[in-house]
C-alpha cells in the first residue's frame, strides 16, 4: 500500500497501516503484491458459473471484496454468471458498520455512502458486477439514484443486531436475487 506521511511517499504493509496506525496515515492507494499470479481455489470459478444466486456480503469494498475481485478470473466469472448478483451495503448512514472502510474508500476517492459503493461495484449492465444492491433503511433516500444507475436497489434493515435481524437481511437479499432472475 502507498501512503503519505511527514517524510513523503513510502510503501507500508497494509496490516501495519491498519493495525499499528489504525489507518491514521492518509493512504494514496492499495497495491496487491502478487495478485496477478493468484489463482482462484479449485472449483470456485465453476461454482460462480453454476450458482443460483451470487451475494456480495456487507464487507469492506476495497480490501475484502475488492481483493477477491482482483484475483484473476473472479470479476469476469461474477460479471458473466447467469445467476443474479446482489450486494449488501457495508455503509449505513454514511459510515462503515465496522472497521475502517471509510479510510480505504477515501484512499480511492470514493465517498463513504451506500450509493457511492454501489457505483464503485457498478451495474453488470454497464460493465460492473452487480444486478441488485440492498441499502440500510437509514439510506432509503439513495434508492432512486442507485436505481437510475442501472441497479435494482431496495432499502431494508441491514444491522445484524440478532439472529432474527440477520435472517431477515439474508432473506431480503435472496428475495431480491429471485426477483432479478432472468
């Protein structure tokens, strides 16, 4: 990862930036060393190709989901699967639910909003990876703009406060995927 500090540009390991410095040093980008030689685990591409539904969880869109999408073949498999692809926003009310996704998004020039993360992933109809996007009820005002971008968006409670809330969130994602089935 490349960061700016008092001495100027330098490379620092992501875990040092994330844990030791708690993302307090402004990052200028992220470099995944060796990702071009990475390979999906056996069966992963076939599983995506034959999936009934693909769900992108509400995880860090830059260093979690973004890293997975950079493994050769994964983004292409998700973009071309016949299965509907639905993502769940990790941003609620303009802040990450957990962790420092806001620092990662800022490093890439992406706003910390549910709509901006949806645009970052993009609609499959426009070369992205998503068909649908669930935002939290707190971000319901962003649904119309997300829909206008070519995605199907819906606002539902996304906070995993207990088992029932978590099950309702998963059921909403599955229901959206089923409604998007071609």
